[in-house]
C-alpha cells in the first residue's frame, strides 16, 4: 500500500525527475485530462504547447487545475487472494494554470524549457539556440502555480526502480 508522503522535498524531486504528467481541467462540457510533457522549474510546472486549442480555451475560462505525475516501481500482477494494491509513487498538484500571453515572456520560458531538456541529453547542444520572437509567436507556454501538493510513496519499493522500467525484449526489437 502506498503511504501519504508529507515530505515536500521528496515530491519536488519526483516532479523534477519525471517528464510526463497528466493535466486535468474542467469546463461546462466536463473533465478534460491531457497526458503532457513538462518541466519543473523554480517550483512552477512549465508546459510547452500550441498557441490555441481546447486546453487553452478551458484555462482562460477556468484556470483551476490538477496535475498528476506517477512513477511505476513494479509491474501489475493479479492478486485476487490479497488486498488490492500496486507499487507506485505519485504526486498530485492542485493549482492555477495560466497561458503566457506575452510573446517576450513566452520566449524566456521557452528558452528555459529547452535548456532543461537539453541538459538531459547525452550530447552537447550548440550554444546558439536559434530561438527568437518568431518562435514565441508559434509556441505556447502554460505555467501552473502550485497551491497544494499531495504525494504517495510505496513503502519498501526500490527508489530507483523507475529508472530501469520494463526492459523485457519485445517482438519489435
């Protein structure tokens, strides 16, 4: 069973290490959840996106959001004879989403977003980023200001298991 974690530093580390989360929004049509890549920069969730679309329409009407990140530390296994559980870690963020309207501000966030991911690459990226105001006019940025964080961690799970993921060969390889 996963236990609630009250250690904000642990939750921040999970947010900083993972790259994919689920953004949950809601409008008059109902809930809308999008799997999305993100960066966690200075306590803010930064999402690179298009400059128009349903999620931006919803955010402009209702900026309240939830953002979920999970880390699977084991495989799902059938266990009907036991209490239902699955070994995972998760972080839920409740906050307020804002689309960055100003192109100059967006360009700054786009550069930071790119630097964040470039630093994770196994090769060197050229110093000239090639990003300019035209880039910012084509690319959107959503910022999530965090108001509350809840987290769960599976007790006795391997804290680095998420790094190995399932390496079982498939027919595709």
